[in-house]
C-alpha cells in the first residue's frame, strides 16, 4: 500500500502516514530505508492484517518510471481508438502514429526534463550546489554572452510526436530528432561556456586558471540523472524517427 508521511518528529522518532482513507502511526524502528523519514515523502507500507509492520521510502526514480508508464498508457488510449478505414474495417489509429514504446520514451523524456536534475553547478562562493532541470535552465540567469537554451526547445521536443499524426509524410518523422537536440544543445552551451571562462581566467596575469570564479557557470558542471534519462529517451525517439522517415525495404 502506498502512502505519504504527514507528520514526523526527529525528537521521538515517531510519525504519521496517510494511506487511502486511513492514518497509520509509525516509529523509527519500522523504517526500512537509508534516507531519514520526512514529511511529504511517498512510502510503501507493509501490513500484517490491519497493523503496520514496516515502512519503506519509494525512490524518486521509481515514481518517475511509474508516471512515465501511466502517461504512456493515457496517450496510447487517446491515440489508439479504432477508426474505420476506406473498406469499413476498423484500424487502430496508433498503428499510423507513435506506438506504445515510443510514447513511453516521450513520457520518460518529459518527466525527466521537468523533475530530474539535468546539471548541477558548484557555487564559487562555497554556498553549495545548484541543480537545474532541463526546463529550469531557462531561468538559470547565465552570464552575458553565455547562450543557454530556453524552455521553448524542450516544449517543441515534447510536442514533436504530434507532427506525424497531423502530417502524413515520412518527412514529418524527422521532428522526432527534436528531443535529442533539446538534450544536447544545453550541454554544449554550458560546457562551452565553462571552457571559455576557464581560458579567460587563464589569460588574466597573476590568476591561477584553477581558481574558483564568481560566475557559477564557470565552475565545473556535473551532469545529473535527468540528463542521462533525457539522453537515453531522446536516442530511442531519434532512432525510431529515422527508421520511419527512411524505411529499409527488404526484398
């Protein structure tokens, strides 16, 4: 059973979980996760009859995968309604458009771009690490002269699956390259800006190129799980688009 922590106290190690129409009190001895319990965490409850036996945190990547599957099923249901062809025989609309696996890849790309950290940058002042999703990069306030892609490109990437549905042409499937472009362009922008900032600091007399700089974009960025998830989904989508745009006719 899934639930959500609505109260927890570090002082006595006790909390309260809301699951369904019930509330379950729990103690820290029933907690079976390496991360400490906190309010609003989604948890998995194990019951022995009506009594709570154990509680475990549901990891974020598990919830993202479940949401991706749910979104893929929703899109497949919306696009897969049967429509009669010229001979009066119903044919599934999804057969002429994206299939379930492709829709699942789009769902994974969308959720990763919205929820997961795309890049993390260490602040030069030692104030910690700032993480940005692919959509959040649009509001990252880069330094002047540092082009970081806005949110329009990921939006177009997520909507690109609709073009083959509206335009019955093989060329329309090339729109499926947009998720890959939306993933790679910000990485090239950020790492290019980092390289330029490092070279510029190296040209300043008496300045060690390895010193921290004031602009966070000049600090070494770290690729996050969102970038890898977006990249894997985008590669699958791009391959599917190229395969349909340039089909191989076997004798």
